[in-house]
């Protein structure tokens, strides 16, 4: 066999090295360019992934859930009738005006012998009713004004916003007090209307701002270019994409509504019938006994504080999870 030419051997060796280097480089490129394909997630699913790891949200949701469940089942689990004067025979204005804790009455009774624990449990239902309906009415009125201002713009926007500015210039509790005082007979309905009126300008300004941001977005401009009617643009494109901040705000407003409703009842502008207990009403009735029997005021006050805290923690966590600017 004729020995290979040195030049041929060198050429073969260079070709082998080039082939090996090329295959390794191609493999490296293929490995570096490979991407693990994962399905995309929606904004709600992404927010839930963060919320379920947030201790603040979990604490707020737990408090809110306990409050709602207790309010719904309170008439069934209350140990006694909250309007029955079961310990009236133990009420002695001079020596024992407030019956203390005893078997069957773990928190004692009030100044007319009614079980305090039962009144706290049933009072949670009245507080929930006022908070929820005041928020719903305020949300409805605010959305109406916000849609008018955000959809039409121009003089309609100016007129609605000047009304909103006037309402926002008045302190919320003072405005609610003034509206409730106009009623000839205070009732639970007057409290709901007064508290709802305070929330209307908040929702209106928030929704109006969100809709104005959507007004010049690409999908709205494309819908108008395709000849979609203005009504369809507003209710099918602008409004659904503007509701996120409003829904989050409604969670925070629930806490404010509960506090405002309790304040009105405390001032005597709530339901005058104390046979239907409510936490703010109970707090007001406890004032003559605050020095000798502070627990009559401490228990309903703690209930108001804890429930308002639960809604606030949950609402703040929702806002952080859904807002791209504060998302963590």
C-alpha cells in the first residue's frame, strides 16, 4: 500500500476537526435555542398564584369568610333570643345595673337583661346587610356617572365631574350624617342610602379614569374603524376592560361602609328599634355604662375593627396583585 501523502493526511485531519467542531457547535446551538413550552396564564390566574402565597391576603380572606358565615347562620347558632329580657330580674339600677357572665350567658347581658353574645352574633347580620347593600347602591350610582363621563366626554364629562367634585369636597361622614338627618324617621334603609351616597363619587371618578384610558386604546380604535356602533364600543370593549380597579375598590369600600354605618347608628341615626341589634347601635347604647362596664362597648367595637381590617387587608392585596405597577 502506498503511504499517504503528508499533505493529504494534514487535509484529512483538518476536515475531521472541522466536522467534529461543526457538529458540537450545532448541538450547542440546538440546546441553547430550545425553550420549554408552557401554557400562558390569564391575569386572574396569575393574580391568584400570588394571592395564595400572600399571608396578608389569607388573613384578610379568613376574617371575611368567618364574618360572612357567622352573619348568615347567626340566627341559628345564637344561644338565646337577642330581644328577650331573660336576665331582667337581675338588673338592679343601684347595685347591679349590668348582669355579668354566668352559665349560659358567657358575656353577660345588657342593661335590660338581653344576652350580649346573642346580640353580637345577630348584629353581624345587620352589619353585613348594611355594608353590602350600601356598596351595591354606591357602585351602581358611581358606575352610571362614570359611564356617562367616560363614554361621552365633552360637556357631559365636565358636568358629571363637577358634581363629583362637589360631593368629594364634603367630608364623607359629614355628608352621610347630613343625608341621614333629612329622613323623618331613621331606619336601616336611610343608613344604607346615606352611606351609598358617600361612595358614589369614589366609584364614578375611578371608572371614569379607567374608561378614558381605554378610550384611545388600540382595540377601541380598531372597533371604531370597523364601524362598530358607539354603544357596542362602550359596553363591549371599554366597560369590561375598565371594571378591574372598580371591583377591587368595592372590596375596600365595604370596610368603609361598615364603619360609616356603625358611626351613624352610634349617633342615633340608624334603626331606632333596638330589638334588631346592630354593632354601631350597641356601641351607642353602651356609652352610659362605659366607665363601670366597658365590655359593653369593647365587644362591638372589636367586632367592627376586626371585620373592617379583614376587608381592608383583602382589598389591598387584590389591588397589588391586579395592578401591574405594584405587582410583586
